[in-house]
């Protein structure tokens, strides 16, 4: 009976207090790549622990190993079956949300790309670059396996000099190369899978910030911190009356302040973060797998 | 696409080809393929006119541009994940912090 309780506690901790605590810390920003891995591990471990708690609970309710027969007249077995069904429902919901986000995002992206292709002019500076005749400063990318686009508006070009533009493009290309959108998609799906009252924005928000930092680091290595910082300030600081400002505290200040500091690089911290991520995944997996393996071994021998 | 936006009525492939070929060296079949592809993407609408198709833009240029901008500027809701923005606009308060950090960087770099 102790396994399901432990797993449930782990799942709850990973769903609430741990992300909240991690989001308030500054050190993950120094090792963005490891921090992304850690967030992924936390999310995956939370799901595994929650599912494991369900399986383990149903297993320990159903009775002793050695009497594996399901007895519909026993309330204990019925309860166990109900718990198992609930667990399966959670799995289905996760799969459903993942599919829905994947299909929806791709459809919207494709529609947007079609619009970009008829409205914007191609530019040969980098592959997939399109220039949009709009005064609002815009720079973004449309990730895709094939036929990605980087869109820059005339308003943005007016505000950037050559080196700054190169830094912006390097940033976007880093997103496209590393398929950061897939990282975000997974967190979006997880976020969408849970009902409003239990989910939190924290993991998704942190993932968004961290992939921006990763792309910033890449662009910084290519063109130095100064053009990138200038480009960020030029594009973020320009007034955009139509945008709903102050909706969320942006990560932009963090990004520019980070560029102003010497390049971070902390191997020990990164290694520690990766280790924590690995442990998080190994622990619940083993706790779930151990009793099942034991039961199978018992049943066979 | 420009020709279709400019025309008041739906155009046949032949009409579009004749207009386009005054400035660009394109084959008739190329124009036909492009128009067909645009129709599949629902950017143009087409109707039968005897043996030929007549094409028109699905919406005025301004409307499509507005549609695109809605996507590009949306920062909440489910359009958000479709594109990855370089940077979002910030408040005045944050803009001041930004300039401060930039000044620090410029100073350090000399």
C-alpha cells in the first residue's frame, strides 16, 4: 500500500510546488539546455508517477499476488478495476490532447504560411525569408519539417541595421534548426490535457523563456551579444498600440540583461541539472516497474 | 495573385496568363498550375464557365493581410503556438529596464 501513496505524493509535488520553486530560481537561466531537459523530466515524471500511482493502487486493492483471478462479485476487485479505468482515461486524455495540439498547430501554421506566401516577398538572404510590407515591427518564424519560413516586416527592417538583422535571423534559424517548437508543443499538449483548475502555466511559460535563451545563445555565438541586444531593444521597445500590453511580464528584460553579462557557461551546474533530470525519470519508473516485474516473476515461477 | 486582386471580376486562366506574360516570361501551364494550387489552399475561389475555370481572390488583399496580422500579433489563445516570435512588445517600464541593460552592455564592450 506504500507504493501508490509515495507515487501520488511524488506526482503532486512535481505538479505543484516543484515547478513553482524552480520557476522562481535564477540558476536555470544560466544553463538553458539542461534546464529544458529538467522541465521535460519533471513533466514526464509527474505523468508517470500519477499513472503509476493509479496502477499500483489498483494492484494493491485487487488482492494478493497468487490469486490473480478477477471476481466481479468482490467490491475490492470492482474498485481496483475502476481505479485502473480512471488511469486509462488519463492516458487517453493525454494522447487526445497531444493529437489535437499537433493537428491544430500544423493547420494554423500551414494557413499562415499560405498567406505569407501570397502577401510577402521572398528574400534570398537566408532560405525561407519573406519580407512583409507592414509598418508594425515583426520578426518570427514558422517552423516546419520542410518549407519553414522566417518572416520579417518592413517596419522591423527599418529599425535594424545589418548586423542587428543578422542577429535576428541567426536567432530564428536557431529555433528552426533545433525544432524548439516541438519542445513547446509537448508542454502545450500537457497543459491542454488537464482541466483548468489543476493545471498551471508555469512549465509552459518557463519552456518558452528557456528556448528563447537557447536561440539567443546561438545567435550570440554567431554575431556577438551587442547586435542581438540592440535588436531586442529596437523591436521590443517600439510602440505597438494594437497589442495587448502588460498581459504578462515578458522575458525580454531577462534576455537583454543576460546578454549584458559575460556569457554563462557552468559545466558543473549543467551536469547537476542533467543528473537531477535523469534521476527524476528513473525513480518513478522503477517504483512502478518493480512490483509489476516481481508479480510476473512470481506468477511464472 | 496581384492580377486577381486587381480585377473586378473572376478571370480565366487565359486572361491571367495574358496579363502576367507582359512582364514575366511564364508558360501558360505554369499559370494554370499556380492558380489551381491557390484554389486548393482556399486563397482563390473558382467557378466553371463553359470549358474554362474562372478564378477570383477568396478575399481582398487587405482582408488577408489583416488575417495574417491577427495571427502574428496574437499573444494569447491557441494561435500563439503557431509561430515563434523573435520578441514581444514590452511596457514602458520594461523598455526603460531594457535600455539600461543595453547601456551596460555597450559600456562593457567599449
